[in-house]
């Protein structure tokens, strides 16, 4: 059984930016962690941290993906919505295709009521006006009025997927803010969170000096003199 992620780690990741997180991942050799092209659909609800619950889609086929399949409550898309644990993020591999939606407002509202921490797709959503007011962080590559069946066939839950060309494994930690979404490998979450908090503390100090007129040289990046001054502040 997978050990739960420490609450302190999740809290630390909520307090730092995706920019900082990507820097810390790059310092550990991970360059492909940012899900490029995804934007927050409700600017008032951009902060997101939670374990990934994955859903994989393949291209739809006309004789299989008919509107009648939505009469089945166990349709994989509906089943995924009803399976996401509280505090987790539903991440959909839509293969970067945005001609049809990955999810609509009703299903997203069900995710919200079930306590999900967010929704992420490299595809589109429909009912985007509803998403603009939804009290749950949602990140997508666009909007489309067409139902998912026209382009997507949901097949697997809780398997490794690619979302925006980033590998996402079930249980990885998804972090989102106004810049977008970054995927943190689960085994690195605690280490990255602690380093990210320290990085932002130092950068706040550096920014204060830059705002006060200090030059970049010696300040950003900080040299030993600047670091010593930073450390002396406790």
C-alpha cells in the first residue's frame, strides 16, 4: 500500500509557485514536468495541489461511441468521476486534442462535491462559462461545445498517462497556479517542497534588495556576501 503524502509536504507545495517547483525539478534532472499549453479556467481558483488520479483516452470510433453509451452509469468517464478520492486531481490524457470536450460542467461539479482538489486535461472542456465560476481549480487547453464522444474514448483509470506530453503516474503530485500545472514525481515531493520553500524565502530577500536599487551582480544570483546577509536575518 502506498504511503500517504505528508500533509506538511502538500501545504508547502500550496505555498510555492509552479515556477519555483519547475526550477527545483530541473535541479534534480527533470526538464519535462510542466504541462505546457494549459490555463486555469477560473482565475479566482488557480491554486491546486493533489495526487493524480489518471484517466486515459484513445480516439473514439463511430460505431462504439454513440450518445446512448451515456445511459450507462459505469461508462469509464462517469466511473472515473465517481472514483476520484477526496483531495485528488483528475488528470485526463486527451492526446492534446481539443475538437471535443474532455469534461463538462455537470461532471466537474460532481468532482467538486466529492472533494476533488482539481481537474486537469490537455484537451478541452465544454460549458466553459460554468467552469469560469466553478469553485475548483480546473486547467485545460481550451473549450469545445462538442461532447467528448466525438473524439475521445475513455479506456483506463489509474494507469501511467501522457498529459501535454508530460508523463503522469497515478499518485504523482499535481501543482497548479496562474502559470499552469507541473507534475511532481511522488517520491520527490517532500524533497522538492522543502527546497522550494527555501528558494522562495531567499528570492523574497533578493527581490527586496533589487527593489531597493541593488544591481544584479552579486545580488541575483546572490554571491557569498549576499547569502551571508540573508542568513544573518535568521
